């Protein structure tokens, strides 16, 4: 049986395949990941076109693995390949806010990183409250490079999240900001035939 001390430092990371790392991260078993790290795997190892173990653990909702990797120094502000969102965006879309809170407690940044986008897509009001209480800008204009997506209100309209629209309006979200097509949230709702949501935005 080969143990960590049997492999030289320069060769340790190369004997671990990306597939093994992927299975360990998505399996949610911290002892397995610890064993790989004992062989030299970096906590933020980048699996080609997939991302890091932490990003996978968030996607697969493996809260124990998320906590373990963060405790080992994983970057809470890492990004996915497609779409290029930070982990916080995915965490905000989940039904439970546990992973979101864990990322925030370990230094995830809510400023200018589209943190509210995930909550708006999934209609996760609890997550939105947490993000706003932690400093997220309710009127942040989301962009990918130079492509303007719009605000949380725009994203909420796109995803038919009526209760989330009410929540954002109650929290004072601006109704006059425009998306890449120069549409306000109300104009977007009207263009998509969403009359009920458009009435809320009057």
C-alpha cells in the first residue's frame, strides 16, 4: 500500500487524477479529500473545465464538504467556468441558506459580485435577506464583462418570481434601471406578457 510519505513532493499532485478529485468532492466525504490533500493535492486544485472541489461541493449541496474545504483554506470567492459566477451566486439559489452562510462566514465577498442574482433566479427570499444584511447592493447592475444583464428585479421578472418582486420592492429596489435591451423591469415584464408582474412594477 502506497502512503503519502512514499511519494516525493514534486510528484505527489501528478499521481491524482482529476476524476478522483471530482468524485471525492461530489461524494461529500471529507476524509477522502483529506487523504488526497495528504498526497499533495492543493485545496483549490482546478479540475479542467469543471472548477475546484469547493465549487463542486456547493453545486452538489455537500455542506460538510464545503465546511471542510473552507476550514482548509479554500477560496470562498472562487468562480465557475460557465456561467462565470462566484460560488456565492450558486449558494444563494439553494433551498437551504446553510452553505450560503458558511461561505459568508469564511469571507465570501458580496460586493459587486452579483450575489443577489442566484437568489433572484431561485426566488430565495431568505437568502436575499441574508445577502442584503451582509452588504449586497439591491440595485447592483449585473454584468458579464461588458454585457449588461440587469438588476435583481430584471432577473426576478425573467424567472417569474412574483413574491420575490414584491420583496425587492418592499426593500426599496429601484424600478428605473435598465437591462442590456434598455428595458426597465416593468418594460421587460410587459414585453414577456407578464401582466401581473408588470402591475406590481407600476
